C-alpha cells in the first residue's frame, strides 16, 4: 500500500532526535506499528494508535485544551486513528472536529509520543493508547466551538502550563518542549 505518510520513517526521525530514555519509549510504538493495519484500529482491544494535536495559537504562546468528557481531565485534542495510518492527518482531523476551528495546519513530524492507560468505560475494556502527537497551528480565527466530546475548551498559556504541577505530566512535557523549541 502506498502511504504518503510513512510512520516508520517519521518514528525513526523522532527517535534519532531524542535522549536515550525518550528514544527507548519509541520502541513500543515501533513494535505496535510492525503489527500492521490492526494497530490503527480500536478493535485491537489490548491497545492501538491514537493521534493528538498540540494546537498552538497564532502567536505561539497558547495551546487549546479540552476538558475531556469521558476522562474528566484537561488534555490535548485528539482521537482514534480508526484505520487511517496517516496519523498526522488524524491529528489534524481531530483538532478540526473537536475545536470547530477552520484553517488549521499540521507539521508532519512527530512532536511527542505518549503511551497511557485508558480505563474501562461503557463496556469497552481498559486498554493502552499509543498516542502520536503533532504540532497543529491555528489559522486566522481562534474562536472555537465546544464539541460533544468535551465539557469545555480553553486556550492556556504554555509557559504557565509548563509550571502547573496539577496539569497532566504529558501536557507539561509538551509545554516544556515547546518553550525550549521556541526559545532556541
């Protein structure tokens, strides 16, 4: 199958740019990808790929977060791949659907990887999400619309998020990475 977005190549690029600990984290993602197309479907009950967006404002100082309806926490926008192996496209689609924002653009490079446990909910057993995250840029308008998947949405200052010890650790990691990237 001819894929415009090659996960193995993007993962190798990401791993090559990481410290040893972060690079080792990429191994679980490579092992899952080696399973083929089932890894991109939620029918793989042990765990599967998801894609998320680090959605940044035009000035690069804020990120749009969702108060996730099912998990009850502030998180980045994202969702299931549902068979789409182009995870950058999934991240962009999820950002558009969950924010109502038009004119978004996505960087094709992997920004972050996070493997996290999703507890049982609504008859779906607990499972792992292998979340591949991408930078998504807001367009001209930053006025969002809250979707059914969210309790609320909010633009959060990235520097404040990096320092917020009550925030999800993976959000804080992405915020620190963004600050390091924009300050260099």
